[in-house]
C-alpha cells in the first residue's frame, strides 16, 4: 500500500485544515520541538484504527481533538483523511483507497472507506490485509527502536507477522472464535 495524501482537521495541534502529499520513497518529518511531528505520525496511526489513547499520548480518545489555546477556542471534532493506493494486483493495476476517521465530542469515532460508513473492524482488516496498520513496524515513532531491541520474543514475532502480511489472519481467527 502506498500512502499518497493525508488531510487533517482539528486533530491535535493541526487545528486548521492541513493537507500533505506523501511522495514514494522514504519520508522524513523535520521541525523544531513541539511543532507537531509526532502528532502527524499519530494521525496516520489514528486513521488506521488506533484504539489506545495511551499510545496517542492522551488520557481519553477525545484528547486528539484540538483542545484550544489562549487565543483559539477548542474544536468540536477531529477528522483525518488518508488517501492511498492499494498494493498492485497481478496485472500491475492499483486501486485507490480513501479512509476517513472522525471523532466528535461525546459521540465517539466514525469511519468511512471510499465514502461508505464502515466499522472500526473493517478498517483494521483493510490495513492488516495490506500488511500495514496502526501497529505497523513501518511507522517508526519516538522510542520504537529501543522498544524493538527490548521486546520479548512473542512481541517480536508479532512485528514479523505484521511485516509478512499475515496479521489479518489473526484478526479473522479471533473474530471466528467469538462467533
Ligand atoms: P519533539 O521534537 O519534541 O518530539 P514534535 O514535533 O514531535 O516535538 P508533537 O509532540 O507532535 O511535537 O506536538 C506537540 C504539540 O502538540 C504541543 O504543543 C501540544 O500542546 C500540541 N497538542 C497535542 N495535543 C493537542 C490537542 N488536543 N490540542 C491542542 N494542541 C495539542
Ligand atoms: Mg516528537
């Protein structure tokens, strides 16, 4: 999967609508301390279905909504749009994918894939099948390198399974076991 574009509105420090184009290859984000570099990476994880407020450096899920500053009122919602191309099929063609996650104060999160309302689970499956997602080892945030070195064997196996693209199978097995 190739992420092409990211749009943020009311997400953490990105209070005004912002749009970023992500070119093929390695992408680096640079800027002074506190300018929002980590927030950007968190936006990608969040739209992919991240469900742990702690890993978004918050106490609750609504903490991703712009909280306001001395001169700016807080926002009522946060929205992140991720546009990507799926991995190429046998014939080399790719499909366009647009995933939207939106959270409103008091109303929780809602997801859309290509304009259709979907469940969080559908989003998780879409990314797990593409060997990516909120826990993808391709998203390297602060402290992650040290975490890989210190990880227990089972945790390291989970990282390898993500990278190998079989994490989606575990999600489906868990789902089947619950039925
Ligand atoms: P560093 O180089 O120190 O790692 P960084 O570029 O990664 O910095 P971030 O951690 O992404 O910076 O951004 C931190 C900023 O985002 C802080 O100024 C913080 O106040 C702001 N911020 C985070 N959540 C919110 C929120 N919900 N509302 C408003 N501002 C927020
Ligand atoms: Mg940071």
